[in-house]
C-alpha cells in the first residue's frame, strides 16, 4: 500500500491502531510489558488521528495543520476543531435529476451532466438563463420582468377611473 497516493481514512487508521495494539499485546505475552505504554500512546495520538481523518473527509483546508495543532494541545485542540469545523450537512447536495451526491459549489452534476443551477427563466432580450431574484440580466443588462408581476408596459396600481 502506497501512502503517498491514497488518503488515510478513519477506517484504515483504526485498523492500523488495532494491529499495533494486538502486536503490543503479543509483546506483553512475551514479558516486555509494553502494553500500558501502547495504550497511553494510543490515547495520546487518537484525537489527532481523528482530526486528520475527519478534516480530510470534510474537505477542511490544511487538515495536517489541524492534526498537528490537536497533537500539541490534545483534548483542547480537539474541542476547538469540533467547534470550528464545517457542518457536514452543508457540504452535501444531491442532483435533482439523478439523485447523485454533489458538492454545492458544482454547476453541473458529475453523474448525469445536467445543470444544477436552478434558473428562474430566460432573459427576454438575449435568452440567457436567469436565477431567482435577479432584476437585471448579467449578459445584456436588460431589466428582468418577474413572471408573477405585472406585464411589461402596464402601469402598476389600480386602473384609472373612467
């Protein structure tokens, strides 16, 4: 397994920690008495390992820096990371066409290729897709008439009295 090409996931790290603890247990059996040291080392490193795995999974900027910070500040660093990390619910979105998981920053679905940007309609002069709430077209600067509002050219307000 090449560590340079694969991301360490929480599952992989926990498997490695389990293998290390089993190895230390075997050493304990052979009278080297390293199990208490191994358990203390595991407890000391586990917050930093958790922060590294969680930061990589959530796409946090500089996950290794967060892990090193947590390593030196231990539980206090873990608490700061848990308060500062992005909410996972904000990081996930789903395509309305195929249901595939996407990123909220994507403009097109990576699974089906369809547009994820919901258009409010088209510009009356240049036919550019518009987003809800836009008052002017970004391509030609034409005023956008709301679909539910009064028709263009008609005055707003009550009709004039005869």
